């Protein structure tokens, strides 16, 4: 199983929410987890692009990565 690192601030928000039942930090938790999930997806797509066994799979993964990152077609090579 892989480990995922979070910031100290996110850890404190999660502790406050779960242990102290403080609902005031729900937006921060939601935003932080969405950012972390996006980061994990970007990393996974980039790794797939770099390690794909065939040229076609590499190019497909590269296009998917650039699309997810929001790089416009006119800026791509």
C-alpha cells in the first residue's frame, strides 16, 4: 500500500474535524483533498507517459496528461 503525504495544516484540519467535531474547517479539508487528488492524478498520468512500453501508448498518455493539465493545443509540440 502506498503512503500519501499531506501538509501539517491539513492534518490539523482533519484532527479538528474528526476528534473535536469542528465543522468550521470543512471547506479547507475539501479543497485540500481535491488538490491532493489532482496532484496524484497528474503524477500517475506523467508516470504512465514516462514508462509506457510502446511509442503509441507514450503518446496517448502524454496527450491525456497535457489535456488534464489544461495545456492548450497551440502550445503543445
